[in-house]
């Protein structure tokens, strides 16, 4: 079976409970639509678990990208040659913004890793997909973190760039693809904020499947099964 989850945000215990609930095995695949880190209590432990599983497909989220960019920068040894140019005002501003958006727990736990562990984790994040496409029973699921900025119906997925996938929220009031067998599968926007929905449950409508059920802020962690179209939940924090 293939399952899709999103925005786990450091909720390691809920992630493990969900894997147990779906009886996740080596024969299954789990697609994670980004935002693995920040906010929740155990983001680094969660990443470490994912890194050990060859059947977990990691799609980059904006929080993961910010963590990668900043920790890559801050993991460089400061020397006489780079001390006055390496840490710019922009880097420090971005770091402070990250702290305000839930990054503190991630940064604190990342610092406790050995240098080799840090580099392995950053390499893992750097190797994350920007999108994935799953086909089953004539239906095509296009998996991204946030949405598709600069969208055009006939535009191939590989024609979008990094930022097209990471920041712009999907517009759930409109159908993106005229073909009713193509679904845009997203996280990033908590489903409770979707106009006309307002529930901490998976939203399906207008060719969308929205999976961010706000696990780290009182909602749920959800898994959508591609083969059965069933949704499985565990309670969040």
C-alpha cells in the first residue's frame, strides 16, 4: 500500500502511532509532503527515523528548506578568513524569523548531533524530492508541499522551480486540472483554514486532497491510502 502524510512537524510519537495503525511494513511506501521539522517536540528524532527507511519518500517543505539553508550555513567553521563575511545580517534575520516560526526546538536538537550526523542529515534533506507523481486505477496524484505557483494546466511538473512548490498556498476554491482524474495533493495549509471546510480532517474537493490537519497544534495526523482512498487518523498534540 502507498500512504501520503504531511506536516508532521516534529510529532514523532504521533508518526509512530500512525505507522502502527496502518500496519506499515517494508512492502508499503510512505510519501511525506514536507514540513517534518519545527514546532513539535522531536523533529530530529523524526528525521532520523525517516532516514533509516528506504520506503519513505521525502518531499521538501518550506520549514525543511529553511532548516537546511540555515544549518548548512551555521555548521561551517568560522575562521579568520570568513568571520566578517559568513554571517550576514540577512542570515541572522532569517534565523530569528525561523526561531519565531517554531525552529528553536529543531536548532537545539540539531546542535546535539555529531558533525557527521549533522552532515548526513543535511544531505538527506538536500536529496528530498520537490514533487512526486503516483498513478493508480486511472487516477493521477500530483504530490507537492504547498501548491503550484505560476500554475498552468499544461505545464509539466519538472518545469516548476523550487519556490513554486514551497510557499504559495493552493487555491482550494478552484479546480487546477480539467481532467477529473488528476488530483493535486498538498499540505502546508491547515485544513481548518480552508474556506467552507473548517475541519481538522482531510479535505477532498475540486480535484484537491489537502492533508495538513494541524497535528502540532491540536489537530490530527492523517494518512491517505492511494489504493483504498481511505483516510486514517491519530490525534495530534
